[in-house]
């Protein structure tokens, strides 16, 4: 990663660092640490409207801590007012998940979000680390990570199924295009419960609009669950300046027991008729 | 400090944005149509993820005491909003506005928490967005 340095920042950054050091709590220092490479106004405030940073080889640099602009993408990946072209079994399973308010989604069991919804948890940011041969996503929620290889390798043939699949990335102009395959069945595409099978392939198109904003569109291609490929709404992400990821492990999952007891009791009274055929 | 203020405002805006939860479904566990407002003495604070829980004793009208549990957001959400793990202490008297659990237990999802002694509002957000 190339860090663009502008001498005028130095004074402002030093002033901000001193302010932080005098502020008191360790947590405040940790979370308000002025990060190098952040363009700033004269008052030291991050300039989130500054141009997109680029790496030494001229590619846009996606590195940074990001969060989804809204929880809506996490709730439903599709553009508002549209429906996914689900095959009958998928539509039936989806309806059941909606009817039972998504009580049994994987995260309830401390299992991860999948692709792409691990990125859309607005309250829990993720960090992108972009290096020449690999881009890594570190998800704050549950301390998970995802690797996107950019060293020219091809997607593996017949890999062991994985929650995040296997990802390779390439640049098309200013857009980072990520192809992923080899998914394990079980993750939900979003919290409303759009399902997928092991046949799923995703194509993500990342574009950093400026220093503070990044957009993403995801195409879902799973012929065993959907009658045709479909594309998500444009997902907007906001850079979180001058902060760090914090530990987040699923150590106090008090919700699981009561959710299972309540909803499984109701389902025993009225068994679901869902299931893939 | 502007940066922290920006973070607080950002987290507050997430918290206010709706009843969306990521770790588990808000609607599956709690009932938006069952608000409850209770005052009591804090008996335990579990500062942990994916959700902070705290517990308090509430006196019923007949004089008996019931222990209630309240779910909050994760630790990172509240730390980023400027709160610390000892912002709420055992023995504090607090008033909580919450939404009750569907299972009829004494569990609820806390929306606002106010320290009775000072009127200070504790913790910026509930568990929305987590």
C-alpha cells in the first residue's frame, strides 16, 4: 500500500494525537488514534471527500475500516420492491424463514454470516487489507476473516465446501471484481433468509468512490436455487476513520436457548413442510 | 473531540435506525408491541459479546422482588459511543425502557437506560445493528 503523505497534515495530526493523549481513557486513545494516510483538513478532521487513494501499482486502494451505510442490505439484499427469482423449494424455505422471523439463522448459533452479508452488519465494521497478491477482509463480528487471492490463480476445482467459499480477484479499470465459488450450504444470503446451495457462485464488484465511500454490487448465480442470476441492490459503505477493530467473540450467547425453546415449541405444534427437493 | 463525537453520532444513528439485529433476530426474541418501563437496582453486568446483558431487582406492587434481564448491544458498539465497562455498577438504581421477550420471561431488550441518581442516560444504543 502506498501512503500518500502531505506535509501539511503533520501539524494537525500531532495536535490531534496530543489531544487524544490528554483525553483520559485508554479506550478513547485506542479508538481515536489518528491513522497515517488519512487526508485531513487544516483542523485535523479526516477529509472523507478526498480522492480515492491508489497503491504503488496504480490500482485503487480499498484498504480501511468500513461499515454498511444501513442495516437494510443485511435485512434484504435485493433492491427495494423486487423479488429474487427463487425456485419453488427455495421460495418455500424462504417463506418459512420469514414466517418464523429468522430465529434459526446461523448467527444465532454463533456461526458466521456468509458472502456478502458478513460485510453488511452496520454495527460491526470490517477492515480491508489490500496487498499485491491478496486482499484480506477482517470481520469484527465473531473475529472472522476472508481471503481474496489476486496472484493470478484460478478458482479451485472441486474444493471442500467452505462458509466463505474460495475467492479470486482482478481489476477491471477502477473496479475490483471478485469471483467466489466452493460455498458450503448453510449460510443465508441475508437475514431475511434467501437460501443458496453449494452451486452458488458470487461476483462482487467493489468500487471506492472517494476516500470515505465504497460501493458494491453482488451477483448471485445459483441455478439450483434461482431460475436466473440476480444482482443485489448497490450496497454503500462508509469509511470509519481513526478507529480500530475491537475483539468480538460469541462468548455470551444468552439468546440461543430461549429462541430455540420458544420457536421449536411452536414448530412442533405446527410442523413446517419445507425442505429442498 | 470531533472524531469521537462523530463516532458517537454515527453509532447513535445506527441504533436509531430500526429494530434490525444481525446476531439474532430482534423480532424472533422480543415483541415490539410489549414495551415495559421498570426501575430497580442493578445486580449484575455482563460486559461481553455478542450482547451485553445486565440484571436488576425490581420490586413488585405486592412487595416481592423479581430479577429482570436486559439485553444491550455488543461491547464495541458501546465503547465506540464513549461508554466503559464500569459505566454501570452493581447497586446503581436505573430506569429502563425495554421491549419484553416473546417467551413471557423477565427478559427484555433495553432501549433506554437512565441512572436514577443523576438522570444521566447510560449507553447510547440497544442491540440494533449488532
